[in-house]
C-alpha cells in the first residue's frame, strides 16, 4: 500500500479589525500637550521670558533695599508671591500669545485644523502644557525665594489655595493670550503682548502690592486679572487665607475669555 500525501496546508489569513476614525479626544489632547511642552522648552527665548526674568526680578528686588516701595512687611515675603504671578503671566499670556500668533501666520495651525483635533482640543492641549511648565516655574521660584529668606505661611490650606489660584490664573491668562493670538496678526500680537506685559508689571499690582497704589485706582486694579492673582497669592502665602473675591475675578476672566476665544479663534 502506498501512503497518500497529506492535503496541502492552507495559509492562515491574518484577521484585521478595521477601526477607522480619530483617537479619543483625551488622547489627542494629551499628545498635543506633550508636543507643545517640548516645543516650549526648546525655545531659549521663551525660557528666558518665563523663568529667567522672574528670577532676576526676585533677586534684584530682594536686594534693592528701599528703592522700590513694597509696603509693610518683609520685602521678600511681599515680592515672592508677586514674582510667582509674573511667571504665570509670562508663560500663560505673553509667551503663549506670541508663539500662537506666529504659528497661525506660518500655517502651523492651518495644518492642525486639517487633523481630527478640534479647536477646543487644541486649546485644551495648550492649557495643559502651560500647567505643566507653570508647575516647574512655581517650584523653582519657591526654592529661590526660600534661599533668599522667604517665609511662606498658611499651611496645607494655604498650599491648596495657591494651587487653585495658579490653575485658575493660568486658565484666565491663557484664554486672553489665545484670544489675542487668534484675532491679530503675528506682529501686532508680538507688540501688544509685550506692551501689556509691561503695563501689568508696572500697574497691575504684580510686584508692588495693592496697598501701595492710590486709593482712587485700587478698585480698578483689584478687578484686573493680574491684581486678583498677585493679591490672592499674597493673602494665601501670608496666612490670611484665600479671598473668594480674587478667585471669582479670575474665574470671570477665564470664562469670558474662553467663550470669546472659542467663538472667534481663527486657524489662519
């Protein structure tokens, strides 16, 4: 008897499950936030604006004696919360507005507009990136302030209040920065963002506390996002607690700015 040859084995076809469509929104926002953070940290000019300038101001202000009137209390205790607020403004407003303005002019945002990433996802990704960079800034400035003799108070409640103010302040200034970047040409955004940075630094109760301003304009300065953020940080870090009015002012700026940005932001 002759053995019959076994039947030829048929090759198994791989099984694929097609899954067309975009990734979940959370995954897209996270990926965009990582990209934004890498781009920001690679830009030396942005790092100078967001970290080096506030640190220099902290060191010079602490050693300047009575050249700058910072009101009652120890100079470093008044100055450090203001420098924290300045760092948030530098990153979340000035740096973001300028970078986004040139991205829009150079066609980067137009290409992003052709991806599944929605406009709201792009904005959320930028804000998430800012929060990550701001956390590093706050840590570095706090260490530098303590080396210069800063004595923060307030305990756990004060720390929670600072975290809330930093988060809401970042949201508010990011919304305003994106609103500017989406409305003006890149060159106009560059000029306006730097001008407002200087105006808020000088007249927005950022470095100089509100008590050192004339009483006739204190009410106006209080409702500015810079004044609400800086004064709120001073209260929280001095042990006075977080004033609800400061938080509400920042939330109002954040909500209005975000609504206007979502409605008016242009990809090109």
